[in-house]
C-alpha cells in the first residue's frame, strides 16, 4: 500500500461488483437529489490488508463499526439520506441493537412488545420504506478505496450542478487529500482521530485539519471513546461528554456528535450560499 493514491488505482483492479455498486450509487444520489434531500456518506468498520496473493493471512484492525452504524441512525433521524459503506459482517444500523443482522427482517410489531424493539423496528422500517439508506460492503483496503472513489463520483456531479449539500464522513487518512482537493472539493468532510495519548490528541487533530484542509475532526481517546469526544474545527474545540446518568441509561454518544456535525454542516451551507456557492 506504499506510494501515492494514483499509483494504487493504476496497479489494483477494481472489485468484481464495482460497476454494479456505481450504478446503485448513481441511482440513489440522483433520486435523493431530485427530492431535495441532504446526503451523507458514512464509512464504517476496519479494512483487511492481505499478506499474500492467495489470502490466508492478513492484517486487520479492531474496529467493529459501532460508531458508523450508530451515526447512520442519527443522520436518518435528522432527515439525511445515508450511503452506509461498511466492512462486511461489521455492525449495521438498527441491527446493532440485536444479536443477528437478519433478525429485523423476521420481526413483526405487536402492541405489547418490548419498547426498544418496537422503537428500533419502526425506525428501521421507516428508513427502508423511504429508500433512505444504501448499504455497500467492503472487506479489503483495496475494496474500500475503489468503493470510496465510486461513492464520490455522483455526489461530486450533484455539487457541480447545483451545490446540493453533501457531507462525507471518512476514516482513512490516505485518501483524504484527493477526496478533499479533487473528488468532492465542495463536500463537508469529517474525519476521525483515535489516540491513546491525551497530550497529543488535539494537536494531532489540528495537524490533520491543516494537512488535509477538510472541515472537522472528531477526536477521542481509545479508552473513553464511547463517553467523551472533542469535535475539532479550525475555530474551536467542542467537547462532548456523556454524564454518568446518560451512560447508565445506554445513551449513544453518537447522538450529540451527529447533532453537532449537522449544526456545523448547516452553518457551512449558509456561508456557501451567502458567498455564491463558493
């Protein structure tokens, strides 16, 4: 995986389902653009890097995709259409609340059912009925890179034509530079920074903003990532911390994270509109 992103795409073939996924992405983005919906691309879960051609051994990471799956649910609540680009067999929106990813397809709502089950199932069925979520799966880092590039194509076309608001949540720094500068230059790009040393957390986040020129870094410590994050922009650092009561009640920290990102995205769109879309 060494070398530039141009070299990567020149030397790695796209996945076998690449053209099918491109068609799905174009149809999804065109439909929601016509309906005036905001679109968010959420990438979720880790990637594998094969250590040999006929893959028996590979390098993996610990990410189960919890943050991406939870964030997708909250973006749907805010009225966004979501492209959920996820690691195969990682946690998925709504299904993360249950033991099996296909359980939701077998459930029926009953008046006296479990409250959590009813709430989650209702939200899941509403998202399906509205066609508001598109699932795209990857496994290897090569799959991920090709799929991310494909996801940027229709959103860039929409922005070029009308400046329609599109957010990108993106987790792999290697592609942040071309994504921000070339593929979707008008998008509101958010990346994530995970550290184990508190003393360098904010400085690393600020350095990423300076290097890649995107809008927001959600920074957190490995040990406390489900309870505390800092939303870092060039202007300010907004700390989000769950109270002990909220933690005990099972509240997702992704709810206030997404609310803050949606607020910042709204400000960004207002500023772009006032500046003639620039």
